[in-house]
C-alpha cells in the first residue's frame, strides 16, 4: 500500500472526510522534510535556500520549513506578516514585491530585511532611505531582467523582453547604466534575477543565472573590489504534474548550473535561492467526495466539491496547468483502472460556471456518488493559499507525519461551513 493510499484510508476511517467536510487538503510533512534535505544536500554550503511564501502561505507549513532550515522570500506585505508570524527572523527574509510602497521599504531597512529593487523610481526612494538609515543591515540588490525569452507558459514567464519584473538588461544603454548605479552605491551588495517558472527549461533558467553572474563579475571588476557578494538566483524550478516522478530534480538543476556557471559552486559568492512550487507541490494533495454523477453528451461527469475555488489556475488555464486525479471507493480503496471500468470522465467542481473542471475527458475508473477523488501535486498554489477564503465550503487542511510507527493526522486549518457562518450571524 502506498503512503497516499494509507493516508486516504485513515482520513476516511477517522471520519475526517464525510458528508459535512467534503474536501480536505493534505500536507505530508515527512515528505516536505525529505525534499528540503535533498535541496541542501544537492548544493554546496555557500547556498542559502529561501522558500517562496506565495507558493504555500500556511503558517504551520512555514514553521515547519523554518525548522528544516529554510529562509523566506515574500512578495507582498501580507506574505511578510505571515512569514514573521511563522517565526522567520528578519535577517532570513527577502522582500521582492514589484510595487513596494515607501513604508514597505522603510520597514525593510529599519528591521534588516533584505530586498531587491525593481526599478529606477524605487532606487530613488532607497537612496533617500539609506541616508536616513545608514547603519541598516539589509542586504540590498537590484532585480535584473536578462530578457532571455519565454518558457512554455507565457503568463508565468518572468524574463521575457517585456516582462513587468525588474530592470531590463539589454534595452538601450541599460547594461552600462546598471554598472554605474552599482559603482555609485557601495551599499548595493547583491544582484538578483528570477528567470525560471513552470514551463521553463533548465537551459533557459541557467541562461538567466549566467547573465547576472557575468554582470556581477563585470561590476566588481569596474569597481575594483568585490562589492557584490550575494547572487540571488531566484527559484522557478518546474514540477512534473504527469506522474509521481520528480523531474527535473534539484540534482539535475545543480548539475546544469555547475556546468554552465561553475563560479556559483565556489566560495566567491553567497548564493540565495527562492524555490517554491518545487519544494511543496508533490508533498500535498486534495481529497474530495463525489456528490453526484451523470452523463452529458455521452460524457461521464463526476461532480465534486473541489473546483475553481481551490484549483483556480487549472480551471481557467487547463492546458497549462493540468492535474492528475485518481478515484477511491467510499472505504478508501483505490479504484484501479481496467478495460472494464475505464470511462472518459469530466471531474467538475461546485462553482456555477461551465469551466469549473479539474479534469476534462480523462480516462478514469468509473466514479460513483460517495466515491472520493484524489487530486495530486497540489501542495503549492492550490488549497495552500487563501484565495478561496470567501468560497464555501472552505477547505480544511491537515498535516500528516509518522509518529510511533503510525501516520498521525492533525488539522492545521479548519474548514468553515455554511452552518458555521449562519451560527455566527445568529450569535
């Protein structure tokens, strides 16, 4: 019996999923720990790994990642608050929002939170604040867009020629301008790019990292000393959503980086990463109950309680963000696909629009009312975010860990049903 099968059986036998609580998210903390250990084992000691909080903003999960030795990368004031609530020290946080307010910047410098400048207007604000707080311990860098092109998913590609992120490297005289900016500001000790995301190849990601490394070397040479001591190479390692296989792996990425940008694997620079999806996705999944089934145009439809309110990207961009699903019986036994039970199926959610579909025309073992559907690889950007807070039923989240030779399941975020809301109104 696989670990997922065992977890589902226990969730059902312990009455965690039932008629009242029809969808839950599961985070496998042991799997999460193994992933972080693999990350640290793969890269040398000059690498510091931060976790992109936007990928999983659950405080309990972030506390666990902190315990495992990770820092935090945040891209909004809300994410910063969540990271601080989870116990991350300011020195272990990187602030990367492209729309930082003056107060945001002040907060970072006063508290020693590292940040990456997005544009020249933000630089003007930082110039003013550095004069006000000359003793700040914040590590300040500039986000560079190396303009290396798009991956397979254009909407999430961050290093295109027209990307909204960072200071473009190849437009006009920008390269020389950024060299001058660093030369005039000895407190600029870091440089940053984020060239990867889902749909980007390792070759494309590495091209972006190589570009800022070459730029850092040129700046240090012009300045006449190693002013830039930190290279923030971002995250964006893609995830394989087609099977349980982890590919590309951290080891594969490290191998390509070491081959193409070997200086990263020396002690010359501290290297910071901002992995998100690759850390959490395969360590989480959704379990949802099938409420009804029917046929429409000879297509079998299984109506569940997990849809666009949880899997927003999949519902709106199904070709870019496909998800695997597996059926389970009411007793938690996996429905094995055979020639006899194979049925082309749409798995739909509870939202009132036609595109609310988790799976479209997938060959699945035939589903019936009160069966369960497991939605794989959803530990990041699905139930782990707060986008679905205003939707009911709200999804409860549980953590699982091995304790004394058994799997222990604990609630880390409660659900809120319609009955709960009405009870509050009556009180």
